[in-house]
C-alpha cells in the first residue's frame, strides 16, 4: 500500500467528515489555541483564495483499533454509536476547528468539542461589503445588521431572518455564490497509511505547522497514555471539576504539571522518556498526579481568595502557573509565600515573561527553582525579582500610564487587570432590583460589553461625524470602538438587552452611581455622547490606570 497519499478536499467535505466523526482529533491532542484574529485571518485568506497550508491525516490500520479507541473522547464515540474514525487529524487541528466554528452551528460544535465553548470567537461579516469586512470578537453582543454572524450564512438560519428579505435578488445571488465559493475552497491533504503510531509520532514531531515548529507535546502524551491506564479519565474528570470552579486547564497543561513534579523540568518529553524507559508503577504515577493536582488546587485557591480571580478566562499566560505549582508542591512551610505567588503571577503577565519564547523562559525558571542551594521560598523570591525587572522595562516604576490602557482585548493584560479591579470593587451586572456580582456570572455567560455599542457607533450620524473629523478610516474607527477602554464585563442577557442603545440613554436607567464607579465609567454625562467619544476613552483610561498602579503596588 502507498504509505503517503496526496489529494485535495473541499472545506465542505472536511467539515462533513469532522461533523460525522469520520475525521477525529485525538483526546491527547492540545486544545484549541487560536485567538480571534487568527480565525478571522484564516477566513479572510479563504475568501481571498490564498493558500492556507496542507493538512496531515493518519489512516489507522485495523489492528490499531484498540489504540484508536483509547485516543478518542468517550462522548464522541457515543455520538457515533461507537464507530471509530476513518482518519486522525495529525496536523491542522487549529484550521479545521476554526473552519468548523464558522460553518457549523455553534451548539453543534459544542457537542463535538465541548471545550470550544469558551475559546472560539464570533466572526461577523458585513453583508454590504461581502467578504471584504470581517470582525472577530469574543462575545456576541453589539453587532446588528448589516453585520451577520457568519455561522448564520452557512447553517441557513439567516434565510429565515427578516433582514434576508431586505436583500435584492442580485444581492441574494452574490450571497449564495460567496457561501458556495467558501465551501468549495480546496485544502491539500496528505494521508499517512500503513504506518504504526510510533512512526506517525516521529513524522508528526518533524512537521511545521503555520510556520511554528511543533513541540511534540501531543505525541509525548500519546506515548505516555498506553503505560498509564486510567490517566486520561483522571484528567477528564479533573478538568470537569475545575470547570465547576470556573478554571479551564487543557490536557497539555495538566501533563506539564505532572512532569514538573515527577521530573523537576517542564518539558513533557522528559516524562515520556522516563515512563518509556523506567516504567514506573501505576501506583507511583498516580501518587505523582495526586501531588500535582493538590498543588494546582492550592494555587487556584490562592488566586481566587487573595487576588479575587474567580475565573481563568482572563489569564493571559497559564505558563506562569507552572512555576508556581512547582513552588507550592515543594514548600513545606506552614504558610507558603502568598505575596510572592501573587506578585510573580501578575508581573509575569505584565512583563510578557512567557510570550514568544515560553519554553526557553520555563527552562530558565526551573534552573532557579531546582537550585539545591536555595530554599523553595528563596527560589520563588528570585523569580519575582526577575519578572519585576522585566515588568519595569514595560512599565517604568511599575506605574501604568493611561496611554497603556489600550488595544484590543485578546491577549491583553489590561483586560486581566481591569477584571481584578472590578472584582475588588465588587462590581455587578447592571439593571434594577437584585443584580448579580461578576463572580456569580458563569464564564460562558460573561461578555465584553461595548459601553458605546459597536453597531450604534457604526451607524450614528454624530459618531460618524466624530470619525470623519479625526480622519479615521473605517477600519481604524472599528478598532477604536473595540478598544479595551470602551469595554466592560456584563452578563449575556443584560448585554443583549442594552443592544444598540447609546450610553447617554441607557446608563441612567441601567446603572447607579455606585455601579458606574465599580466599572470605572466617568460620571460626566457629556462624555456619554458620541461626539465626546475620545474624551470618554481618555477619562476612563485615567481612572483605570490609576487603579491598576495602586493594585500592582499593593501586591
């Protein structure tokens, strides 16, 4: 049999395979990590007919059935009456799940991969500039016709929308052609056949995807699972438990936590090598897992209690938690150095300590953490000094200037700081009567609310006059409206209820002075008008910057 078969498949076929279960993602693969801009970029590339890379699939042999069954989420097998997939997706997970997230109904995608609920963005398309204007956001609020959720075009639900009838026959034909052209886009496919999984793993670790060398973490997990029966279920159950506490940790993160406890290094490869070579007992490995889990629980309790970070949703880099888990697993003192824990967590986020070279940074950190000449408390203190120095390069004197409170919310540390400040001020959802605190809002229901609603700013005459007076292009103005200084945290229902109402109209009815103060909204009603949008942003940046600086200095 030919061991490497090359072909092409349309998006429609690939998503059909994915939906039916013929094409599967192994449970041991990493979770989705693409942010909203990357998903939008992929959609835009497909719209433009640009190449988007090839996909690599593995077609297991009949005798691999037992291994295949162990690599599939049980609930996914149940959905397909126990049928095993024909193909495993080895390279291209991010692209396939991103494409599925815009073609399939979102509830269907959640059934296939439940962890996507929190992570996949909403992609909106402007029907008046079909295929030329796309917006990506982490919530579904603020966008109204002619902006349409792109899923509604592909699942057909938009044809039942009243706005569909507003389209001319010519526009409907253009829309039909756009949908068909998108579905017909061809991906190059390479299918590996007649190879055992050890060879497939070797191939996978050499593959480049999206210009980034793969770490092989997924393959190392695959090598470990056959020698550690039951660990997949342990991980799954623990992740479900964490989600009840509003913390979502992927499988790779959990395995890294086990690795640092067992091997004193953060590279999962070392754990895979130890398991394969030394064959530690299941009892020993389970003890390691218990220790790692207890340290994670301890860290989450500290973050929830002392930092009021009740949700993992706004953490920029979870790698900062890896070093802290190791420290907490080794500190035998009666009281761990909570101040060091909090300071390292915040400053490592602010300094982008784990940004471009996360693996290198982790290796350096662990050389300090495993230095036998230092106590655990001395080692974490040294790491605090490192991230403190790095943070001061970004924020002189650890002071947040107003002009730093800006940018889109995705991977923005200012969003994390803003959430911590609002939790500290006991900020609530809006409305009259009894209102929920932010900690009472489920992560899936928490949305970023545009104080000046997006669609209002795109259509209001005064807002457009503001844009023209300042020579902003439409794209620049959209970016400004999506800026973090125009965002706050609200529940899904309240966000939807406010819809496109201007702030000067809804703020007096939906908020009290205390509510506005907790959300850092300037009190001057003149700043709630679109012709003073820039003044509103400046005033809110100042309020947030001052409070952020105070928060950092209090740690």
